[in-house]
């Protein structure tokens, strides 16, 4: 795991993420569990460790680095926040966010049973307190009883921008944020959308792939 540790450490530093040795070790355990479960359950189409580290781990870490830039006092943006990761899949970005920023309380929404089981397994294996799995989808959750509102709702590679606002605005607390990541060409998705979002540019450190964080605020 020395190569993976070095890549993770260098990549996190390059994007401005704060990660101590414990956080990097947890990410490496997560990588190992993902590799094992992927053999049986095909949790992600990306199998190569280096690609997983950049396209999943570092891509997810950018949510922590860039999300707080939507507000003036970004330093403690995530402290104590209730965060919902919609369509978490194998835990991206939610699990990575929780490892890098333990002060958040994270709910991982994932309707697929095998992926939800993997998320619960990772939470137990890593001993992540303040992390829960919601084995449901947005429509079922919105129609159910006892649902709560979240300070920040995030999603990755699931919705177009308009659909994200439509399905998730009602789950976002007043004054809260909805954050999604897009690649180049995102502008077409934003035409006519309210609330008007803030767009924050980011890049992945090794491939130089461009990311654009679309940040909506529920005023």
C-alpha cells in the first residue's frame, strides 16, 4: 500500500485537503474493502487503485475543500453540519467527506441494497460515528414520515442540475446549500434554474481533469 499511500498523500496536499496520517490510513482501509466487495458486487466500474484514488477519493475530497468557499467564513463551514449524500453508491463523496472532516454528521442515501450494505460495513469497519445509511431514494424519502432537513445536500454524477434542485430543494434547510460537481459543458444545465447557483472551479491533480462545483443556496 506504499504507492497508494504516497499517491493519496500527494493528491490530497495538491488539492488543499487537510488529512493527517489517521485519515490517510482510513482511506486506505476503505480502498481495500472497496476492492474486496467490488469482486462480488461490482460497486464501481473503476477497478484500478490509482484511478479509484483520483476519480473517486480525490474527486470526493474536493467537496470538502471547495464546498466551504460558497460562504465568506469558509474555515469552519463543515463543523457540525448535517449533510445528506444523495445517491451515495459506494460512498462517494459522503464516506470520503466524513473521513476528512469528522465534524460533519453524514447521512448516505442509497436505494440499492448491496451498496447500502457495503456502506454500513464501511461505517462499522472504520468506526465512523455520526454516519448513517438511508436505504431509500429521494422520492420515497420525500413522501415518507419523519424526514428531516439538512444543512448541506451533496450529490455526485447522479442528476442534471435542474433535477437535483427539483428533488433535493425540499430536503434542504432554509439557508442551507446543495452542492454538485460537474465537468466542462455544465452551463447548458444551468439555464433558467432558480436559485441562481455559484460556480467554483477545481481540478484533479494527476489527470488535470476539470471540475466545476455548482452551489445552490436555499434562501
